[in-house]
């Protein structure tokens, strides 16, 4: 899996979760630091371009700041 990390406002986390769940099998969203508002979007192989395009569009609707995150325990 390819992981992307974003900082988002807490109020937008649920919205993003619902939208991304609609793309079942393409990605998994999880919160890695609730206090800081950091989410991880794990993208399944073969869907990276599609998900990058979707994330770019979602970024126009909600504030999503790309962040670097060392998540060595993820196992991806």
C-alpha cells in the first residue's frame, strides 16, 4: 500500500471518512494523531492515480495539508 498523510481540521475528518469509504477497496483512512488532526490514507496498489486525483479534488473542498509522518509501526 501507498500511504499519504494529511493534517485536517477535526470537523472535516468525518466528512472525509464518509467520502473515502464510498471508494471501497481503493483506500483505507485512519487517524494517526487525533490531537494534531493527522490522518493516513492507505491506497491499494493500482489505484494511486485515481486516489491522487480524488484527493486533489477533496483538497479544494476541505483544508488538507500534506505532512510527512514516520509510521514505522504501520507495516505497510
